[in-house]
C-alpha cells in the first residue's frame, strides 16, 4: 500500500493511544503565545529551535521541563488541551490515556485541585465537541524522589476525579529506580488506581522486571530492553502485560536503539508480546500516531493484519470499561471492513 493510501486508511479508522504526555502535544503557536504572555517578549528563534535539539533522554527531559516553565498562568493549561483536541482529531484517536505531570507546576505554586478542575473542563469540552474520550494518568515522577511522588499520589487520592484513572512513573529510570517507589504504587493499587511505569527505555531488562514485580505495573512504558531476557519475555507474554511502544521516541533519545529499522518492536511482537503503538511526545519527536503506524508498516515490514492487531491491542490494553472496549472494537471493525470494501484492490 502506498503512503497516501495507508494514511487514508488510518485517518478513516478509530484508534486509541495509551502513552502520550499531554504537554508534548503542544503546537509551536502555543509555545510562542505562552512565552510572550509570560515574559512580555517574543521567544527568539534560537531558543525555540534549541527546545527541539537533544542528544539523549536527559536533554529531552530538560527541554520538557523548560517548556513547562513557560506556563506561568494556570489558565494557560487550556491552550495545551486545545492542541490536544486537534491532535486527537488529526489522528482519529477516539480514546486516549494521557500522562499529566504536575510536579513542576506544583513547584510554581499552582494548586492541584485548580489544575485538575481546568483540565476536567477541557476533557469535557473534547468529549462534547469532538466526541473523543480522554483519561488522565498522573505521572507522580521518579525525578524528584519518594516524598514528592507520595505527595503527588496523596493529591490524586484527595481529588477523587473521575477523569484520573491511574498513576505512572515517568522520567529517567536510571536516576529513579522502581524500588524507590514501591510504597507509592502499593498505596495507589490499594486505593483502586491503575498503575503503569516507564521501564526498559534506558535501563536493562531488570528495570522492566522490577516495574512488574515490585510496582505491580499493569502496562510497561517502552520496555524495549525486555527482549534481551528470555525469562522476562516469557513472563510478559504469558501474563499478557501490554507494552506501550513508542518507536520514534526511542530513536530520538538514542538510548537503546538508533535506527528505526532495527527497533525491537518487531522482535517483541514476533515473540508474542501484547504490543501497542504510541508517540510518547509527538511535538518533540515530530511524529504523529498515524506516522508511527506508517513507520512500522513501511520500515519494519508489519503487515496490514499486524497493524489491525496493534490497533485492537490499543483498545484492549486500555483501562476503559469492558463494555466500552467492546464498543470501540466493534466500531473499529466496522470502519476497517468498510474501508477495504471501498478499496477492494488494496486488501
Ligand atoms: Zn513517556
């Protein structure tokens, strides 16, 4: 299938995305607007382009935190969600679980309840106007220590927002290993929250194993070092622990893979892991969800049947209610069949 045909197919079918950081969907316009509002002058072209140049994960995380620092007015959060709504529509994502990282905003003195109140209004607007569902996973963060992560969890538990479905552990795993956060995840699970963790993005397979065994992570963010460990792979396959794979992100941060054509997603999928495809930080890595599917179709030789399985996995691996998942899968199947019925030469 040619690129324009593939994109046409992908635009026409509903999809889910499970690993995308909400701040990383912002447009250049939003960065410029927020910067000007905050500092009373235009952002220089040098500073703007430096935000998108990094050699590794640490450099990228520094950029992420720098952009968060441009948001000096809590009401600016609504701009982020306007970009987010466009992103969902452009990629025909009907269900999305997005990471919201409150730590650097809290350090500015922003109130958690107020932030979630504003974000909730944006989520409701997206549901009403765009017919797309957004749920939040709060990144308690591994970069600022246990006390900060526990504080973030306590804020989540106090908030009791219907839009917050779980917590995640983002940041550099080399600087904040899973075992430091066992008590946070234990408390979150006891209180009925879903738990996920970034692991195996920078570090070896033991980091993934720790996320599963020590934190009880229900899904693994990245996990690409897993295929070097047969015992771990067996566990991931047998327990059907979904992997949130973000191919372009891994190539950008150059930790375990530098060439998309050699990305371990192919091996993880072929060995039977439940793989989902995600973008992680689309604005930073200049990739959309549809482009990510194209990449693995074109560069990693996934067949259309495989693409179909990956999209189904993104729904079945979500934390949506079972009856919602059933409906998403049924809508997806209808769209898929309809598109191929209309393009009989492309099956
Ligand atoms: Zn991530």
